[in-house]
C-alpha cells in the first residue's frame, strides 16, 4: 500500500461494483479510510474484505433522504470528518421518448439528481475545510444518444450543480469537480443490453467509435477521480474531466 492518501477519510457512494468499487479500492490501497455505500450486504462485505480496516461498508440507498440521514449518522458516530466525497451512485437505461412514463422521470432524477443534492447537502458540513468533492457525470451530458434523453439530462444537471456548489463552498476551500466517463466496461454498461450477445455487439460498436480503440476500464476512471481528489489537483476546481479515450472530442 502507498501513503498518497494516508490519514484521509473518503466516502464513495455506489461503491460495490464498477467505477465506484475500483475507486474505493484504489483509495484504500493508497492509505485512505473509506466509507463505501451500496444496497447489497454481500457486495459491501466483499469490498470491505479486500482491505480490512480501511473500508467500512454502509448499506444505504443513496437516492433516499432517510438513508442519507442514516449515512450521516454513521459518519457522526465514527467521529471522522471527510476529506473526499466521490458521489458516484447513479444510473439509467434506454427509454425512447415516446415510451417515457412519469415513473421513469422520477426514478432517473431521484438517483442522479435528487439523491445527489441531498447527499452533498448533508455531507458537506461533515467535510474538512479544503476537502474535495468529485461528482459522477457522463459524456452523454454533452453528446446526443438515441433513447437516452433522461439519463443525459440528469447528468447535465450534475455539471450545473458543480458550477454552483463550488461557489457555495468557496469560503471553506472545498473544491467541486466532475468526472465524465465515456463507455466503460462495467456491469452497468452490459446491463443496458437485453442479453450477452447484444452486449458484446454494443461493446464492439462503441469501441469502434473511440479513437483509442477500446472501452474504458473502471480503473481508468478511478485514477482520474483520485487525481481530482488529491493534493496534486489543489488548484483545479469546477472542471468536467472527460475520461473517454477522445470519444467526445471527435
């Protein structure tokens, strides 16, 4: 283990798989004490077992106000103040415009926007001055994707929130940055397809559109998050960092 984040306390929401898990493990590997949230006790325990003593699992749904209050209580009981908040929990699915129902709007904005607002509102007072908040967005916030309008709009809202929050928190020196992955080879990406064969075809198509010729890896995004969260990025505030192999630039 390295000591890059030794003495730092981090919170990673949605940290039991994909980018969230890769980020939580990387933070712990580099010395941080990491609270990880998720909705599966088995997955949370598996994550905690990788770095015993460095990862604390907290079973909450980051889209629900009551659960966020439980998370706040868990942090308060630990008597630890956060240095790093990675608001990673989120998600969406393909829904064509003509098929969108009211419940779809509520679900997508609950996890990607409402839950995010409540999370940062409740966690910011528990952060040390000079801390770092990294918000998860997506390159779909800046590009068009058929059938993905709800998710894209929700992730565009994340970018707008970051611009405002860095001003709300400027007196405390808390930086707020955004990371926007492109297509990344995670369970969440595969779940967008109806079956394994369709998922393989989708991944091949997406890879062909990325200048580097491959999908992103969860670890690629995790390293970007760690950079934004680190002291090395102490004068970087309000950026939206695309981690997409150049896909959104061409």
